[in-house]
């Protein structure tokens, strides 16, 4: 297991049915390594916080939105490598090694991709797939990127990189903002294949058209 200290940041809102299993799988994968789990709770009304604390997570709070929660978690992370992942079991803990190793060998940011060879999604509609492709094309053309995926939150960062990105997005535009600013800063970025699973339990937080509009606004705001 890697010698670097790893921070795993998990934004969560009412994920009591998923979080326990996720954290136990993370614990299994990270056995023997030095790591922390930070759960950024959106003031859940269920037992999310109790479960997180009982399994050793550090819990901090943010009620504004996914982007705001992620920024708070990234800023609180103490690791040499920082990983962001979702609480709904859509991200495979067994892929943590690939995300962490990419930072170990010299990349600043590693992004999971559902649309490169070896990647896949079990939980994306045709409308969302087309929307993601549209936004990927926009960012690649406007900012000179070479991405295959845009709206996916399973990522890793070298220590200090989140602060250099100066992230501002409070909602679902956060992943797009990371992609854009990584290009604008000339960071060393790599994509690795990732398989997105279906949400294990509970209702999805994503709203296709509302969040698509937020992503479009993020792209427009960063054209300067």
C-alpha cells in the first residue's frame, strides 16, 4: 500500500442506506495505508452523520450545495493525495488505487472517465449522455482541453492543487469548473477509465435540465 497520506472526501445528504457499505469497502481497499475519510454532510435528516462517525470519518457540514460541500471538504483535507467520490455507491472503491497511483507518478489531477476505453456507466440516460458529450466538446474547443468526460465526480488531486484551482461553483457545475481551470492553469491532467454503477439506494440528487443549465453557466463564466 502507498506510503502517501490519502484524504477521501465524500459529500453526502441523507445517504444512510449507502454510506456504511461505501465506507466499509473503502476501509477494505485502503487497509494498511494511511488515510482519512471526510464526510461533508448537507445537514442530513437521517442517520448519515451517525454512521459516518461510527466508522471513523471526520464529519464537517455544508448546506449550500454539492460544489460548496466539495470545496469545503477539499480545503479541509490533509492528505498528500486527495480523492473526491460520491456517497451513493456509484463510484467503485476498487478504482481508488488507479486514482491514487496517477498522482503518485506525477500528475496534478486524475479524472475518472466513463467514456474512454474501459469505462462505462450503468446509470446514465441518453439525454444525459448527449448533454455530457455536448459540454465536453464545448470545453475542449473553447479551452483547448482533451477530455472524454466532464460531469463525473470521481477524481484525485495532488496536495495544494484544490487551492490553486480557486473553485467557486456551489452546485453541480463544480466538476466542469475543475476541468476548465485545470486546463487554464496548465496542470498535468490524466483521465483513467471508470465504471459508474447505479445508485444503490435512495433518490438521485441530479436534475438533468436544471444541472445542465448550471454547467452551461459555468462554461460561459470562465470564458475570459
